[in-house]
């Protein structure tokens, strides 16, 4: 054994021995660990919020017509504000509270308004207030992702009502089932940072609302190209950076797991970007800026559920699969099935999240470079658990979203008048317009 290794081992043993006989040293060590974890999750929280505001807003805003840019920014911003308040009032408690006899299915109301949670309350090694804020940013971005399905033609009031009901009836139960100690977690479903909780719920719900709302005027023959691909690229770059908080932050500690999650996140995004670009280059003769950044988002969505379980080699596979399959699904949804999921929420996020859930069953195994599937789990058993989780979450998201949209359509209505759609939602819904003087 090298001398340096022997020396390091001796030093570590000596430090452990000292802490055993020095309570003050042990407490200081634990306090230092808590401080490091807390600092990282505070940072990750800011990064995830940065993904929504301004990242997602600019990414989506550049993809629509110029006369609807402000409406998209408004929808993303308002959803973020509304979800934040609802997370405090009830949704956090439903997702992570103690549901008593019904805890396998839903949390209770014991943590509504952060009841009983003070400055010293802990969740693991971090303050529960920090955990509350970190998880809030996931609840913020998930319904904001759905915005991409209904841009340029939906009533603003319908956006708010749909998001408010959806976060309670779809997001909160699924979050509890997987992250809150619910029944899917008990069955071994692995979803590190939101393949099911975030991307599949948002993607499936986006497809439902796009179908029930109907396509944009002129779809699919007369849809104009994105008005500002540069704005979309800027938003995409913010998403890429913010996603490090999304995935690496889900380790809930400043440790090696967080570091590896960051590595595989970056590799998958880069690989999927190049894959998408390559396909476009071969099929259409020119690689597009919108294409390469869309590939990036597909790679990020796909790696999300497996980020804490796979290794770098697996991330390459995740990226290639994401680029190929999501590219194909974009064209399938719009050109074959003729559903105007305007900014490809289902094809990129829904399909990407589902791919990641399934691939984790294999690439989480140590034999394929992963960090291990857990005691007693084989690839086959893990795949069974992942498929169960995927089927349940798809079905729940589809049925509940359909009911929510149907109720809203029969009450306040979903779609703006045709004249408003022609004029643009910026001026007709919000009384504002971009002036390019």
C-alpha cells in the first residue's frame, strides 16, 4: 500500500478516535457538515428557480410569434408566483406531510402553512425550511413546463385555474407516492430528480390540454417559425446551468453523489445536443440553433431520473437515446397525430422523462457503470418497478388532467376569441406590446 494512503487512513482513524472521546469535536464536525449541505441546497434552490425565471420563460418566449412573447413571459411568471403561494398553503403538506392511515397515498395537513416548522427544524442534515424551498422550485417549474403546450391561444384565467387545480390533484399525489414515502417508493421506484414527478406528469398533461384546446390558427399548414431563436438559445443556456441545481441538488447534500449527478447531467445534455444536431444536418442539410438547444433539453429531461444512480458512460447512452427518440416523437406528435403541442412539451419532457425512468433500470446497475440498484434488486425487478411507476403516473396525469380541462372548458372557457388570437395575446390579454423602435 502506498505511504500516502497509509498516512491518510491513519489520520482518518485518529480523527474518528478523537471525536469518539470529544463530544465537542463530534458536534463541530456535524455542524460543519450541516453548514456545507445547507449552503449547497440554498444555492441549488436559486439555480432551479433560475431555470423557470428567466430560463424557461425566455426559452419559450423565443419560440412563439413576436406578438405573443409577453403573454408567454406573463404566464411563466404568474404560474411561478401562484405555485409558490399554494406550496406554502397546502401542497407541501400534501406531498411531504404525514397522511396517517392514508400516508401511502397522500400526505396530511399537518404541515400546511409550515405549521410546526421552525428555524431549527431539520430534514436530514438541512433545515426543513431549506428543503421546503428547494422542493417548491420543482413545484414551480412543473406546471410552467406545461405552458409550452397551449401558448398563443389560451385564456390567461384558464392558465391560472388549470395550474392551481393541477398542482393539488396531479403533482402533489405523485410527488408523495415517490418522494414522500408513498406506495411507489415502497415498491422500489427510482426517480432521482423528477423523471416521473416532473417530466412525465407535465408531458402527459401537456398533451391532454393541447388536444382538448385545439391547434393554433392555421395549424399545421401555416405555423410561422420561431420569431427569435437567439432568445431561445439564451433561455436554453440558463436551463442548462440551472439544471445542475435540479439534479445535483437532489442529492440533498454537498457530497460525491451530487458531484456525479452534475457530471452525468452535463454529459447527457451535450451528447443529446450533438445527436439532435447531427440528425437535422443529415435530414435537412443544415443544423439549426433551435434544434441543438431542443436536443439539450431532451438530454437533460432524460438524465433527470437517473442522475444519482448512473455513471458517465451511461450518460452518453442516455444522451444518444434522448436525441434520437425525442427528435422522432416531435415529428410524430405534430405531423402524424396532428396535435399542436406547440413547444413540444410531451415529445421532449414526457418522452424524455419516461426514457430516463426505463434506462435507469439497466444503467443504474454496477455491471454497466452505475452506482447500484439497491439490496435485492436485479435489472428485471427494477424494470418491473419502473414500468409500474410509469404506467400509474401516465394514467393518473392523463385522467385527472382531462377532468380539470373539461371542467374549465365548461365554466370559464379555455380559448380566446379568434380575433384576439389574430391580434396577439400580448395586447388583447395584457394590454402591452413590444416596441422595437
